[in-house]
């Protein structure tokens, strides 16, 4: 295994009675706050009013940017950065899911840049600094509340790109599971598919590994499999929402990586789907993952799938490894497409093969995606076709 550095200084307030600390936490960074949120779910579920009451009580000066879209657009980022510069904002408060938090990260970085924020996303200009970010998470999925990355879309160029920098890490995150009670069954299922995919991207490797981290990842996967159906059936089940919320942060906050350097596989393929068709990230991942697994399974990789089947789905260790491997992929498909009710094919969500070739070329940047199974353009096209 490789050497690594683990440094995630995000302070987390977890639980239902923590919002009283919001004012003090924000005040340490200054007086002028930009509150960033999405399409209004926080107004419908009452969180907006509770946050505003806290900000008022703390005597902070509040500015607002609303309307951040799912698959957040660079236009929102530029708008937010303008407000930061004009109003001399000291600290950003993101209240929402991954899209709101990601947009806020790039607003914070673009506040220190005198050009189009897209330059930062495509790395034409370096991120040099970022305004301090505090988050209140409302959807368990991306882990953006505790990681240093963000994903921004540019509809003009049909691109959706990932970019990260340590300065983007939220300073403080409030994780109150009750704030996810109002998340729909569909978004709950998509969020869980996303959490699981973040783990798969690291878990599936033939490199020498840390046994301890494999056990943690298997535990996280079992947690998501156990609690997602409960959260869907009983949206206000605290235990289910709490388990999913904390799993979302730990799936991607760097802890489970243990120094692994391999490229991710399903995420780059999914980001092209979202870039071209604006679909929900977790849904794209759910459709792609079992097909990618089928494509990656062979005599060399079978032992990892066998481990997955035995340790996550409790399959019989005495069975033939290839049988366990195939069955584990079937069980995962059943979980995504039956138990938690996600659509199972691209055709069902209106996607045909028109852009597969271009999407596949972009996903591997015209070269090779050097992940668990190295994927070239023609491999990726085949996987997209398997999803039709
Ligand atoms: O916009 P509002 O009105 O808030 O509604 C949202 C949105 O429609 C709604 N929602 C959120 N919390 C809710 C709620 N509805 C009711 N009650 C609540 N408590 O859910 C919808 C989806 O929200 P969004 O923020 O888009 O979802 P998610 O958290 O899944 O974020 C997806 C974005 O994050 C990126 C994805 O690519 C996508 O752009 N990712 C970010 C990552 C990161 N920063 O590390 C990693 C991920 O792999 C991912 O790529
Ligand atoms: Zn993801």
C-alpha cells in the first residue's frame, strides 16, 4: 500500500439540536454572510426560517443567492462571486445538497478571481484561495459537506467537470438527519446509489490493500443497503436518516482511500450522462454500476467480486468464486432497481445512443481511464450500450 496524508479539518456538528451553534461559528469568520440555496426545498420544509432566525439572533448581515440548480451551472457561480465582491462577503453559508454546496465552493474561490469562474473549473486559472464555507446539509449523497471537491456544469459546452482544492473544504458542517426527512423517495434512492458508488470507486482495486479499510467500506455498504429502504418507507425514521447521512460523509472524505491512486470509473461515465442529459447523478450511477461490474468481471478480478459478495451480501464462502461474483452483481441490481425502485435502463429515462461515441471519448479524455479495469473509448461505449 501507498503512503498517504489524511487531513480533513472540517468541524462537524451532528444531530438534531445543533443549529444554535450556527451564529457563533459564522461570526468567527466575519459579519457579512452570503446564504446560498437551491430551488426552494428549504423554504417548504421550514429550514430557511430556522436558519434566518439564528442569523438574525447573531446579528449578522445576510445576503442571499437562491436558485442553484441540481447539476449546478457556472452561471450561478459567477452570480454568487459577483455578490461576494460587491458586498464584501466574509463567509458563505450553503444550505442544501451537493449541488448547492459545490456551487458555494466555487463561488468562494471565484471571489478571489477576476474572470469567468469556468476558468477555475477547467484549471485554466489556479484556485488561489476561497472564502470560508459553512454548510447545512439537507441530502445524504455526495459527501461535499466534508470533501474538497466540486462538480460544475457548463450547458454551453455540454461539460460537467470535477475540480478540487484544499481551500474548498467546508470549515464547519451541520449534519442534522431531520433536515433530510423531506427528501423524496427518488432522491433518497439516488443519494444512496451515489454513496455506494463513492465506495465502489475505491473498494474495487486489485492493488495491495489495507484490510481495515476494506472492512470499513463493507460496513458502510451494508449500512446503506440496510437503511435506504427504511428511509424510503419511513421518511422520518431518525436512525435510518442518521446512518445514511454519516455514511455519505465517510464514503468520500478521503478516509477510505488509504493512499489509493487509481482513477475512478463510473463517475466519469456518469458525469457525461449528466452533462448531455441533465439527469440526476445517483440515478446515472445506479444504471451504470452493475453493467460496469459485468464488464470488469474476469478471471483476474473475480476475487474482489467474491470478497464483495461474501462480505456485503453474506453469500456462502464455499460457493464457486465466479458464481458468487455474478450473483453479487445480480443482488446489487435487484437492490437498485427493485428494492429502492430506481429506473434500470437509459432507454427508460429517454437516452439513446446518439451521443455515446462523443460521451465515451470525453469520459476517457481521448485516452484511457486507468481504473480497476482500464477503459478506452470503445470499452466505455460498450458499457453505455449495455445500459440501453
Ligand atoms: O434545489 P432544492 O429545492 O434544494 O431541491 C433539491 C434538488 O431538487 C432536492 N433536495 C435537497 N435537499 C432536500 C431536497 N428536497 C427536499 N428536502 C430536502 N431536504 O433534491 C434535489 C437534488 O439536490 P442536489 O443538491 O442536486 O443533490 P445531490 O446532493 O445529490 O448533489 C448532486 C450534485 O453533486 C455532484 C453531482 O455530480 C451533482 O452535480 N457531486 C458532488 C461531489 C462532491 N462535491 O464531492 C461528488 C459526487 O460524486 C457528485 O458528482
Ligand atoms: Zn458521486
